[in-house]
């Protein structure tokens, strides 16, 4: 047996001797040719496994603060201890009014020594920039709304809480909650059509995690204690003064907070708007306010609401339109109960 490749492919040549009756000289020898068909077995390492692709959800609302005084200015205005935020990390923070009410709640990223990014999960970056810029005075700090970043569901991407993990053109952040979730803030060549189903699932996970995001409809209404943002690390009781610090410290050390954030189930599929009032089912004045809500199933929706702590256990609640509400539990307990 031998082989040849004059025809452009390998040939196997096999000699067969055909025995014929008679003398040895009568025996015939035939040479048969046929092509060899190669059998290629790819190595195991060549098999491709699909890599999760981050799913775009919405345009990111981000305010950038930059300049020599960016850190000092943020430390004087925000409720977290910005001085402890090192480059390559992030923390949760808030900007309060002088009356100790939360204007904006955000993740504060420090990608560079003299640059901060405030990402607002709900709310308007342009509104925050316009209001915050009035307090710059002589500080060497510039502010702008970052227009080209998109919020993505990071899906299975792993990161460490507090660490700003570079990912392509942006960063990964870990979100608080019972189920590990990451958000990717990154540029997108073009913003695709919103995936309403996935966005609803994402917001439902925010509610299950008890994340009290603040939009324009409920800005400047609630104290940090009523929202429960201390558990996010958004409040520092050890740093110096910032707007609303005296009110926050008094409630923390002396008590007196009478309201809390609760997960609520609504007896209708259409979610109430942020800022919608909650009343007693038997009639009476307003008892609470919705922060935000989403559709839960074909019959119900769910949301986060600020309610009186003492009355939440024994008062039947409803929307002003009459649909009943069921309290699922305090927002702060959601991380342990799922």
C-alpha cells in the first residue's frame, strides 16, 4: 500500500492478487485506487461556549465631577465619607436638603483620582447637576452630564462589592440584594430598542432587594432613616458636616424616626405611579407614598412605599382608587427573606 497526491488529494493504492485456476503465470494482479477521506476530530478546547452578552436597559443618568477640588467638594455635599473612596472603587451616597431629606440617591464611582461619577438608578442627572452647581462657589470643580453611557444587566459577570471593575468601555458594579446582580455602565454604539420585559424583571429585582431609588416625583420628601439607606452604607456618622447632617445625626442617636420603607403588593396589574398616595382602606388621610412599582403578574403589581412603622401592621391600606394593598415586609428584611 502506498499513497499519492498528484490529483490534489491523497490516494490510497492497494494491490489485490486474484488467484485463477491454472499455472502461477495465469494469476492476475490488480491495482485499485480510491481517495482517502480525512476524518478531522477537533480538540476539546476548540469548542466555543456562549459568553453572556450584557443586556442594555436604559440610558444611564450620570453626573461627572472633575477637577482638583472634586473630592473635597463632594465630601462637603454628600452624605457618605467620600474621603475614604479610593480610585478604582465606588460607594453608595446621597445628596440631602438642609432639612435632611434625600434629594438624590446614587452610586459614587471614582475611576480616577480627580474624577467622580454619580450614577442615579432613578432620577435626572441634569436636575442634579443644575442644583448642585449652585454650591460650587470658588471650588475648582467642573460638572457635566455624561451622555454616552448605558445601563446594562451584567448578568453572570462577577465582581467584588465596592470595587469598580473595568469591563470594556465601562465598569461593573455589584448591586445589593438577596440575589447576586451586577450592573454594567458602558458605552453602546447605538441604543437599541428598550427590552420592556427585561427592564420590568430588573426593576422587580430592585424591589425584591428593597432598593429605595429616588426619582424626581419623590425627591426631597424622606429622611435617610425613612428610606433605610444606612444599610447601603450611604450615610456616614463619623465625617464632618454636610447638608442635613444635624437632622440625620439627631434621628440616628436620639431616635424619633416614625416611617420606614416597605415592599407592597398591589391588587391590580397596572403599577401606581411614583409619588402615588396610600390611604386607609376605611377612609381617611394619606398614610404613605409609593417610591416606584412594576407589574408583578397578570393580576397584581408590586412596589416600594414609605409608610408609618406603627400603623403598617394593623391598618388595611389601599390606593386612592380603592385597590387594596398587602405589605410583604420591610425593605431592609428582603435580603434575608429570599
